[in-house]
């Protein structure tokens, strides 16, 4: 049995801004099912204490040395989720704010101190609760400095409480790196010898993600293809050099999804449940979705769905241009999401022209998302880059066929249907290579051509629904990696 301390700044159901929270809320449970002892450590945001009961105080006034002249304190709380203990580091000054990372005007100006404090507090918490981890699993830049702090502890004291602890650093999206001014070295009392091109320094500043890459024992990211992509200038965001230096320690492990949460056989939010053995209920889901979004809809038309953050990364620049062309067809398009004003305004302009064919929902709605996953025929994901992607994994489970760009986790999870033969051998989606609207448009047209043949289309739906992208598979790969690190 491995003792695993999983460190993240967000986790479902307690705090979420993106896919990181889904991982930190599901992976620990899957790791526990295969005879490990995981705990999760995260900031104790004040919203958690307002919205959840059964939170237990474990300890209070735990001291953390920030630098030679500054100390801070925190209380430790515990709450369980799916049989896993989540430990909350509570300090209202750092984690009592309205949002996790910043406001609409930008990140909080003291995020270097906030997450530096959190990273240092992790070690104090572990000693306080007497949990000596075999693996310290660090997620994204916010806790990247933990790898260095652990190294320093081992260097200063060969009998450190953590002398046998190894670190794994997981990159969820390399575009977000935690870059701060060089004064951060003094703020967090980090020796200047670590401020160099082989350490934390990044164009005169400190890069927390780089710290995780340089000082961790192993590095993972969230799909095998993305692990290769980030070694290149196109996808590496300036860190491709150091990643190539450490590529022997880099691997890609695809994220899973929680089928207890996402399953059309059990989903209570959709019109009718259905399964791979009998997906006739999907037709009723389509009818209910169209009734909800259009007046007097034609149920025979194909429905294209989008559930996404509206951003350049998600491909909305080519999506908008493609919509201007594809909406000339007899189809419906239903979009759900929020994001950049630029794309919201562009989509509103398209809607003015094709208001009888496009339903634009610029909001967040878990229920409507589920209704789209269940009721649409085709799911669009033209991402510029996609480290893993959860949307296509959910859409596959619901038998809604993805049309996506061949990048990152999309390339690893979608089996391209290029011919009728592919439909008979497991094909369950449509992929395009070049990032331009013409390639995307042609890919949608190909999918629509297959849609016209219900016999072939039903084969594709079946192939999609029987795919297994559960956390059980991914947790097994993580488990093998962890075991390899602690064997003598």
C-alpha cells in the first residue's frame, strides 16, 4: 500500500475552475480502490466552509516560516469525499477571497505569496497529521515549488521526515506557468543559487511550473500525445528546452472521467435513459433538447452541440467562421458556454443571421450540458490545443459523435472514421489535422455524410458508448509509475 499526498488548489466538489478539479476529485478515489492510501491537500477556501457540512477541525495555529522576518499560521480541517480524506489549509487572508485565482481584471497580485504559503504549509500539515507520504503528487504550477522545498529539506537534513518521499509533478496545461518577479525569491526565502537557467529563472523572472519540472522525480502530463507536443516550440510555451532535458522522466497519462457522474443509463437530468445495448432513448433526448431550444423543430435534422469555454484555445476563431458556412445546411447548432467577450459577440452576430438554426446559451448550466451531451448527434471540439479534454470523453459515453482536431488528448481518445470499414472496426469520431476553418468544415461535412446512413451511424454510436475512459484504467498507470519510484 502506497501513501499518497495529492496536492491541488482545486478539487470537485469543493472548488472548481477547470479540469484540474475533476482530476483531484476523481483520481484519489480510483487510487484508493486499488489498495493505496491517498489523501488530498488543498486550500481551505471560505466558500467550502459555507457550503459543506461535516468538516472537522484537526489542528489550529500551525506556524509556517515564510522568510526570515515573516511567519504565518493556518488551521487544518478535514472532510471526506468518496471515502478519501481531503485536508484543508485554512487561512482567511490568503483563501477567503471571492475567487480562487483572481478577478475579471487579472490574477491576484500576491499569488506568489499565496501559493508559496500553501506549498510550505503542505509539509507542516503532513507532519502535524503524521502522514509520511511515499509520493507527493503535485498538480500544476501552484504547487510546483513543493518539489524544490522538499529537495531543500532533504539537503539540509539527511534524516528529514520526508527523506524517502518522492515527487511527481503533473502538467495539466503548460500555458499557465506561474511566472512572478524575481523578488519572489526573497519573499519565499529561496536561496539565490536556485535562480539560474537550470533552476527557477525564466527570462529574469521565477517560473513555478519550471520548478516542478526541474526538481520533481517524475513528470507527467494528461495525455501521451500532449507529452510529445510540449517538447516542441509550438506547444511548449518556452519550456520545451527544459522538458527535452528531462524527457526521460516525462510521460503522458490520459485523464479519465467519473462514470458515476457521467452515464446515460443513470443520468437523472436527461429525458430518457439509454445504454449501448439499447440507445433508442437518445432519440427522445434529442426531441426534448430541440423542443427546449427551437420552435417547431425538425427532429430529422442533425444536431451539432458545443459545450465549452469560449476561447482561442478551444478553437472558437475557426468555429465562428465554420458556422457561417455550415449553418447554410439543414442542421441545428446548440452552443453552451462562457468566455471571451470577443467570441461571445461574434457568435451573437452569427445568431442574428441564423436565429432559426442556432441556439446560443452564454451561461453555465450543468443540466443543459447533460441535455446537449445526450441529445446532440455530433459534438464539436476544434481545439487549437487540448492537453487531454473531457468533453469528448463525455460525448463518447453519451453516444454523441465528436468532430475534433487531431491534437493532444483528442488524438489519443478519438478513433477516426475515414471509411465505412472504420465504423465496423471501432471508429467512433472524426478528426482533422490542420488548424483552419476549411479543414474543420470538411470534417463536419464528412460526419454529416455518414449521419445520413442510419445503419452505419448506429455502429459509430455503439463504438463510442462502449469506450472505457474511466479513472480505473488511468489510476492503474499512475500506480505502476508510483511503485517503480519507490522500489529499491
